[in-house]
């Protein structure tokens, strides 16, 4: 006997496996989250709730959700210029010119629709250029869903040090062609290159592994990657899908002064429109088949989509003309400092880490860590996952949203205000007290 309309989330589960369109949206304990509206630092759900959003869609909306200037630019372009899939548009050239100007490593650039496509092509062209087989990645880094990098992101302690695929269905040969090393361990990198350097096509790294919150790199670690790859003739890839534009318009490469051979971008460069980019040394980029006769096949129906490009150009304009970084860095610093003070007052040992607009509270005593912050994946093994997720679930009761998945970072956008940070601090205090009382 029917008793009214079937809820949307239930209909979704009938026709969409699990009811959501990404494995990362399958979040235990969240309940049915049917999103009906977003704006600035907020979103609304079908059951009438409104949240202040510190998740920010895993990072793209640095300016805030549906920034009016970005939305207008995309809509205006969409009204007069559809996607043709042949030739080139002015916007693509303007965007490429700015990426070349801003990112030290980028001499030429190609657009994709996602970050995964960008990292996929970075590894393909590295293999094409070197004729080599092996790829080096680091425990805790995520570079998208494709086979060569689908291993050792968030691993159980027993799996750290071995191969830990995040998916079934990947050929053993492919997994075996990826070497996993500990992040920030220069000796391990030197050792791998001494043993296998002539087989290593590429080293791919998130210069700040934000997919496990925030591990800040030792300067000497990134320098070692640069030296070893250069000496061995391997390609160094900085995956700046998160760090690019969010931390600096020149990416972490400008902050660190270490220039990779290739850079991958995504997320914040178009404030939420589906985009990715791969750029780098002209001799490597010229191997892509967008150049007649070049050997490394590169394609994508939606690459350079005019609406997405317009969103990226409008995002860039705002990032260059308005004090966006100043604002998000100030609020990020305030959030980290006052969260530390709050937990100290509550007597709860935590480690608040992050950089710029990114913050994350690990539930572990960080006093013995180097500089009081985690630097290696192994440092994070002390984090109490139940508390990490538990307080975030409780935050929902206070209209605050930080993704309740272990080790996930949170973000501040240009749309957040000091009042939002006040609200975060008050809600966190109540949520943590509730978790402690459980
Ligand atoms: N690289 C990094 C560092 C990422 O964080 C992500 C996405 N979380 C990707 C690549 C993949 O990007 P996308 O989801 O757009 O394919």
C-alpha cells in the first residue's frame, strides 16, 4: 500500500548503485543527503536544513559556491558559444597563456575535464618520453581513479609498505609497475633510484598530500625528488590538483621553488566547473598527439569546453584582482589557531594541521611530532579515526559540514566570513563535548 511519494534518495538507490555518483560520496552515517541548493559558503538539503560548508566539494569552490561572476561568465558564454569539438576558441588560448605565465613549470598546456585525466596523461607521456615502465607514487597521495595510481591512499597500518589497491579489477602487471614509497622520506627515494632509476619513467607526487588532510613537505624532500629524477632522466610530476591556485596562483612549485617537469591541475582553477589541465616542459608536451604526428594519444570530447573555460577565466580574474588569498589565508590561520586553543581548553589532545585555506584536526597528540605537525603517513596512524569521524557527524546537528570521512581536510572559501569561523568554533566545542560524553 503506497503512502505518498517515494523519497528522492530511495528512487536514486533504485536506479543508481548506492544512490550516488562517486565512491567518495558513499559516506557512512551521513543519512540521505539530497542537495537542493548552494550559495557562497552554504548549502541546503531537501529536508529543509541549511549547512555552513567547510567540505567545499573536495576543494573546487575557492571563491564559494556559484560565485556570481563565474556563474555569469559561464552562462553568457553558453548563450552564444556551444562546444564544437573542432578547432580552438579564444578562451582556450587566453587560459593557456595565463597558466603558462603563472606556473613556473608550464611552457605548454592542455585541458582535460578532470584531474584524473590530467594525471593519466602525465604518466602516459612520461612513459612515451622515456620508454620506461615504472611509476613512483607515495603512500597517502591520491591522483585519481585510473589503474596506475589506484593504490596506497588511505591504508590500514598492516598494508603500509606493501601494495594496497583501492579497487579490484586492476591487472597485477599494472599494480606491479607502480612503486609505492613513504612521503617525505628522501633516503627511500635515493635508495629506489639507486636500485631502479633506469626503469623509472615518472615520479608523481602531491607536493602537499591533502588527500590525507595535510602533510607538509620537507623542502629537502622535494629537492631530492628533483635531483634524483633529473639525474636518472625520469619525469617529475607535481599533482597540483588541490594545491594549484588554492595555495598560490603559481602552485606549490612557486612556494617551494622546486620546478617539476609536468604539472597537473584541476578543482580550484575553475571554481567548480569540471576541469583539469596538464602542463609542463614544451618537449614533453609536444609528444601529445594534438601535434600532428606526435606519438602520445591525447583526446577528450569536452576538453576546452567554452563554458568551463569561461568559468576558469572568470575565476582567474577574480583571484588576480581581489584579495582572495589574503582572505582565505587569514581565516584559515584563525581557524587553526583558535581550534588549537579550543582543544587545549577542553583538554583533548589533537593536532591541527593545514596550510592557507585548508585545515584538519587529527585526534592524536602531536607534541612529539617534528614541529608539532605530521610529516609522514606513519605519523597519521596515531589518529583516532572514530573521534575524527564522530565529531564531524555531531557537527551536522549544529548546521556545520566537514566531511565525516577519516583524514579528510576542510576548506575555507572567499565566501566564508569571521562569523562562519565563530560558528565553526562554537559548533566544534559542542560536537566534541558530545563525542567525549558518548
Ligand atoms: N589529484 C588530486 C591531488 C586529487 O585530489 C584529485 C581529486 N580528489 C585528483 C587528482 C583527481 O581529480 P578528479 O576527481 O577531478 O578526477
